C-alpha cells in the first residue's frame, strides 16, 4: 500500500510540473526522495508573545520548537509562518 501511495504522489508531482509557468520550473526538483524530519518542541511557553513583521522588522531568538505553522522561540515568543505568506525574508543561523 505504501508503494502505491508513493507512485500516486510521484505521478501527481509530475502532472503539476506540467502546469507550472516556464519561469517557475527552475525551482522544481526532479529528485523524488521524500524527506521527513521531526523537530520536537523543547519548551512550550508559559505565556505566548506573538511576533510579527508588521510590528518588528527583525525576529530573532533561539528556536525551541515547531508546532504546526508556529515557530516557538525562547522567552515565549511565537511566530506564525502562515500569517506571513508572501513576505520576502532573509534567514540566518549561528
């Protein structure tokens, strides 16, 4: 059953590739490897403080976990990725 689901997934991927505008095909990967990752939440905030690019140009901190669409940082700071769809950002790590 797992193999059948993978075949359906790969076929759908290539169907969608054919619908992409030509300027976006450069971002399409021919690699069919499925990668999974688990990013556990190391610490849930006692009190949530919502971060937003609308209020602050720079969001920084130590990432403590990912839960759904939320990045959870130290000190209870939470960043909603979906809310910022369409924003152009630069991501750095140290």
